[in-house]
C-alpha cells in the first residue's frame, strides 16, 4: 500500500509499475479502506491503464459511497461557514474537504468523518450557539466539561448532518497545548474551486498541525502520514526553521520531529534533515514501539497501552510526561464514568474551562451562561 502511494506521488510510470506488481487486489483494497486511503488510491488508479478492468470496477464501487458522504460533508461545510459568517465568527478550516482539494485537487478524495473548525477561544460560546441554531447539539454537561478541561475541541452532533468539532485550541497532547490564537492570526484566505473563500492555516502552521495530528493519534491511519508526505512534496519552500521554532515554543518539537521521521523515513533535504535529527530522541526505540503498535489488533488492550506509551515517549520533558500520564488516566478512567451520569439539556448547561496550571498555554473559556431550570 505504502509503495503504491509513494509511487503515485513520483510519476505515472512508477505508479503503473507498482500496480503491475500487485497480486491480491482484494486484500489491498480492504487495507486501503482500513487506512482511509481508498479515495486517494481510486483517484490515482482511474488514470492508469495497467489496472485490470474488474479491479477498477471494484474500486469505483467501494469509493462511490465514500464520495457521496464527502459530498454531504462539503455541503454541510458551506452551510456551517455561512451561518458562522452571519454571526461574525472567524473560523479556520482544519483538514476536511478543503485540505483534500488543496492536497489532492479534489474535495471528495480525502475521507472526513466530521468537520473540524478552529476558532478563537473567546468565540467558542458564539460558535456553539450559532451551530445550535442549525439543530446541532452538544453532549452532557460532564462530557463537554471533560473536553474543555482536557481536550482541544467540543463535539456537536446533528441527526442528519456530519458532526462538527469546534477547536478552541489547535492541539492538546504530549502534556501541553498549542493555543488557537497565534494560528488564527496567521491564517490565510483560500479560494476553492467552487468560488467560496475559506480561511486556512499558514504553510508553516499547517506543517506543524498535520504532524501533531498524526502523532497525537499515534499514527494509527496511513492517510495522515500520506497527508504529511504530500504536503511536503507540494511545499518545498516551507520554512522549517520557523516550524520548529513554533514547536519549541509550545513544547512539541519532539513529536514534530518524530512525525516527520516516520512520514519521510529519514529522507530530508537541509535544513529540515538537521532539524529533525536535532530534535529526535530515542528514535530507534520509539520506531520499534510504533511497529509493535501497528502490529497489534485494533482497539485491543495491547494497542491502547502501546499507544499511550508512544505518546508519553514523545513528551519533551519529565514534567510533560507526568501531565500526559494524568491525561491518560482521566481519559481511561474518568471519562467512561460519564456515561453513567445524568444527561442535561444543553440549554441549561453551565460550562467553563477551568484554569489549568498543568497546561502552560491554556486560556479559561466560558462556554455558556446558565439559565434557571424550570
């Protein structure tokens, strides 16, 4: 699978040669669906003549349902952006159909289960209220309170539309957080092929974000590594000095370096090569840990334990290791208990992000003002 995707980025001849070497297309397509790259693979396969016709038909069949869903996601994005614009809430698109269009020239190629929007922490209440006017609802007080304290987004759900994750921090993990404000200030406009203008991350911020997102999920999906590889191939002039400077400021440079090491297999031009080597720590042991994780059954206790250890290994110092360990305990022990707590009406929630001395960059975020319960 990885060879096919690598060949697709290099040349048509290389991709045709890689396709000719595939002996079991059914297993490969199953793997592509698991790694969420079936759309990217289908986009490449449709333009070569070395794929058997019956295989091409199966790829089209598997991909058609995904394209229908992605079209639904894209339509919802337009509705959400329009409503937030009417309420004067600036938002930056993270991942999703807009990243798909920018990386793969098609907003429906890269799979998205939901929409990810980055907002100023101070705009979180207005954002939630605006989305609730569309019929979106958030979870219980306890669940949202957990997200505000430990996570970087609040999830909202709709009976007929894709979920929306409102990011009030750019990232939370590895014992620290990356605040939204600086990334929002550096965001740039992007005009889509459909004529709609969106705000997206600046080039250096997007490089950092894609790497942290993949590392934060313990590289569990091949599509995230492929995003990094494609981004780097399309942006050779990325200022990696600036990327690592921002990572050091937020104490995530080890995670950034390892993500780049995994995505590019250590093959970099200067100065990126020197920066990756400078910030890598115990890369052989961490890489061996990642390989064990990739071989573990999905959602098994072993996979979850290895994933937790991998994230701990990417923390920059012992203090951050301790903070990340407490976050794992909260996620594994406290969060499941919320399912037994009463679920309250979102309209009557009193929700706020408490001050967190363990997160150096966190900002208190009042989410809503309570109204008396009738």
